[in-house]
C-alpha cells in the first residue's frame, strides 16, 4: 500500500477511502470480464506454444523446465493483454494540502532609499539579524535582504514551511509580479531581492496574485512595502476581492516634516456663477503651523494664442489656514469669468525643514461652460418621477431649461415640434445625440426602443463614455427588454416573464453603498437614514433574475430573493459598460424623498447621480476629441506616448491620416516653442498615437489641434531627473493600515513581522478528490515486462534452446 501511495504521489497525511481498477481502452472500458478472458486466452497461447511447437530434447527430458517456461511465456502474453486494455488505478481520498502563504515584496526604486530612523527603530531592526548591522546607513532593500537571509525573520519564515506552502513574489514591470526561486531544501530565496521598477502598483499586484492563486487554499498575503501606490488598480478594492488576510508590513519613515495640498473642484463650472473650490491640507510633524494658500488659474491651449495665455494668474487673495492633526479643508472662492478649459492651481506656503516642496501645489483641470450639461429623458407618458426630475434640473445651474430635453411618446407631435422642452423624434442626428452627457429611460414599451435607437445608445455608452440611467416602471415591464442590446448593458439580468411586483418594503443598502455618493444623502449617516426612512414603504418593485456578475449592487429588497435563492433582489445597481456607466433603479418612486423635506434629499440624490455620470468623464465635444499622455511625470530618458481618440463633428471617423501638435517648454520667461509634432493614425480608424523622444528635465505643454474646429487641446507633463518613486519618501501609513483592517489582517513594522508570523496557525484543510494513475505506461509495468522477458530468455539459454 505504501508503494502504491508513493507511486500515486499520495502523502502520508492523506486518507484513502477506496481503490478501484479500471480500463480505458475502447474495447475494454467497463468490461473487466472481457479483459480477463483476453488475458486467459493469451496465456493459453503461451502454453500452446511450448507444448505444441517446442519439442526439443532438453524440454522432453525435463518436464518441469517446460512448465516453468510455459508459465513465463503465458504470464508475458497475459501482461501484454493487460497493458493493451490500458489499466487505470482510481483512488478516492481526502487530501490535507498545506495552505498557501504568499509573500509579496516591493520591487520599486523607493526601496533603494536610506531612511532617517529613530534610535528605537534602528535598535529593533539591528536585533533582527544575527550579525550586527547599522540600519541607519542601509537602504530599505538591504535591510530586507539581510533580514531574509539570517536572524528572526529568516527563522520565522523557515518554521512556516512545515505547515504552509510559502511562495515568494516581487512587484514587476507592467503592473505585474514575478515569482522568486527558492532553494528546495532550505526554502530560502535563491538570490537577493532587487528594486528597479519605477512604479508601485500594489492593487494590480494583488489582482495578479488573485488570478494565480485565488481558487486555491490561501492562508494570507504578507506585503512588504512603503505602500506609496502611484499606479495600477485601487489597492483597497483588490484587497477586498482577494478575500484573505493581508499582513501589511511597512518600511520607510511614517512621519517627517511635510505639508501637502490636494485640490478638489468640479470638472465643469458655469460661467459667471460664484462658486468655491476646496483645498485639503495634510501635514506631518508640523501641527499648529500657520500657512497661506493662493489659488491661480491658467488658460489651457486654444487656437488664439496659447503661448501668451500660458501664464498662471492669481485668483483673489491668499487664504490663511492653521495646520491640525487631521486633514484641513479650506474653501477658496472662485468666479469663472470666461468659458473654456482652465487649469486651477492651489499653492500652499512651505514650512521650515520640509523634506520636499513638490507636494506644496496641486492642480485640477476644469471646463468652464457658457452652456449647460445635456440631459435627455425618454418617457412614455408624464409620471411623478418625470415631472419632479424635470423641475429639479430646470433649477440646476449646470443644466437649466436649455440643458434638459425629453422625448415623451404620449405628447402631441405638434407640441413636440413647437416646445423647446421636447424633441420630436427618438432617433436624433449623431452630432446631437452624442453631445448628451446623460440619458435617462423610464417605463417605456420595448417596441418604442427601436434598433437604430439602441445602436446609438450602445455606441454612446460603450464608445463615448456616456451615462445611462434605466428606471423601471409599473406599466411596461423592463423584462420585455430580454434579448435586446439594451438588456446586455444592464447591471441586472431581466426576464420577460417577470412583471412588476406589489410589495411594501424599505430598501436595504449593501456595504458597497457607503462608497457611492448618490445613495449617501445629507451630511452624515444619521441624515442619510433620515432621508431614506422618510420615503416610507415603497409599494412595488421590478423583480429580475439576478444581478449581472460585473455589477455593483447598492440597494436590495429586504427579503425577496433572486432565482438562485441565494441573493436578495437588486433594487439599485451600477455597472461599467465600455467607457461609460449604466445605473439601474428598480422602481420609479424616488419622488417620495420629497415628503416632509421638499427637494433637499431628492435634489441631492439625482444631482449627485447625474454629476457622477456626466462629470466623471469626457463631456460634450471632449467625447469627440480626447487627447491624453500615458503619464503626467516622466524621468529623463523616458519617451512620452501621446494618444488621441478623435471623431468628426458627426462622431464618425475623421478623414485624415494624422493630427498636428505643437510642443512647448515652460520657462521663467513663458512658453518656448520646441517642435511641431505629427500624430499619425494608429488603430481602429479613430486612435492617433505617437511617441516623443526623451526630453530634458522641465515642464512641457503639448497643444493638439482638432482638425474639425481648429481648436487646440492642451496636455501638460513634467520630465524630472528624480525617479517618481523617490519623490515621496514617506510611507503611506493610511493605506497600510486600511489594507490590514479591510482584509482582516494586520499592519505592522518589519521588525514586528517575525512575531506575527510565529502566531500564524494553519487550518486543517480537507479536500475530497479522486486520482487516476494509468498503470500501462508506468515504470512498474515496464520493469515487470522486462523481468518476465529476461527470465524466460535466461531459462531458454540455460536449456540450450533457440
């Protein structure tokens, strides 16, 4: 049994339940009796051979020798018949695999920094290794390599191998990871870690670990990094999807003297309307210091004179602020006086002893419009929802009367033609339809949504990043959309047999709702509860089969389940579709938010939703002409990749094979023209792309000309001699702690990691499986055949037989 277990690769800890012999050949599968008869028949041929055709004198004299040779020949032929039946041993067993523990090391250039350490930190790091080192002169990477080679951390990891399957990874180029080789006997890394890549993409690295190991028995992930995430997918989202404890181990200083500023401003502002933008100050080591903030604006490239317009101009007077322990929000008054594209820049005065002044300014591109956001509401007949949504956005400064248009099927055709509120036909010219920023569709019959309209709608969302809101109504079931292009875009899976269902209920919100602004009403959680409770009982909702796998469900029915009886019925859900986003609302009764409190919560709900859909991506003409660079900060020696997705005024392919652009360098004296650049057509007949050779350190502006309007769109970027990874020397302790908390793991220092690893306990994993081993091609059968053949051959030689 032990030999068979070793042959099958079964470990001593596995429990064997059943062993069966099966046959896989076409003639023997499920026919063991036939295999037995074939083997017996072949054995009989062996006997016939020796008793009928082997009559030499040695066999006649010694009858026993004939019997022995007959036995070997019969056994050989029977074995060959057995092999031809392709025997397979099937073993049913319960395995006890070791859980996998992954160790992910930061391979970015920031690991080559030498940190200023306190005496306590230096002593703790020095005591981690058996040989004394001076942590104050070692880089982060050198300290990590020394700890992995010897001392407490190395011993703790070695002890883990008895109960865990430990795998080592490092972050790699292209937001990926690289598995590190380890010695098969000592389990130590075969070589030392290096740190050469120029970005930290923790989220993308966790996604790749999830892709490789997500379906296996993961016990946890140890991440050693400074957590200075500056590229790739959001780390917290990736950590949630991994669904295992993350032990976020930090390197680098947690605090230095530093003040940083962030700038938040709406992407779109209305001309000549007073507003304010918000600056957020964060500090380390400078609580109580007084600073001032100055807001500047700079007009981005236009066809008129981009060079002269490049200077940044102060907006108002500096605003004083006092730094506190936590973030400090400062409102900066702003009155947009001209329409166009502008860059807002907020600068905070530095403080003595700062490690870096690069984060003392923040910028934000805004679009100042003299016209409105464009909303298109499609409805069969007037409903309370339609009336109140119309009223809310008529009073909205970014939309107003001129920005709200509707197609109301029940309206008289002459009214639709004469009233500016209405459009006369559902299918609009391409240049008009694609200029919309958000489309809303509520309670319409499926035959009203014609194929040309659906074609436009799919292209609008998927290709041009438009926002779409689908609102279920009580009259026409949304299930009738099953099998249409529109149904494929929804965050839910619909079925035409499912009709609106009467059910007095209050919605339950999912954990994902806390991160979504438009379902968080009021100024705090208590006001949010007040707003939704104010709705009272919702009298009905639209049941669906289930939520789409790519959807984010924000609100559900409190009790009703989907068809799989596992998930609650989704009531509000969102889904990314191509470049755009689709929001589904399973009832048209949100006007009940107006009860008691008027438009306060109702306006906030719809306003935040429309701003999310309409302002979070390219607007109006920007959907038609959208230039970008692959990065905003480059190192000297790196090439700048410029990509432009461009269409003509009808949102169709441009009839040009290239675009023109001007490259300028920002100097103290203004903008200095450097070169004229041609951006050739690269792919899909709409994407133009080029690569600019490496530039000297400095600030640069690229003005790309739209051939349809002759307007220039500006892109700004910086070339620096310093690695992006070295621009921020401070550890992101906030992200480190959040990764530990959100995953059920822990945040710790490098010198605390050995103790944490020592406390890990491997769970007993039981995995029922069935293994099948083809016997016919194993070394065991080969040896058996060779032994029988050679034994018979030797016996024949000793008997002087031919």
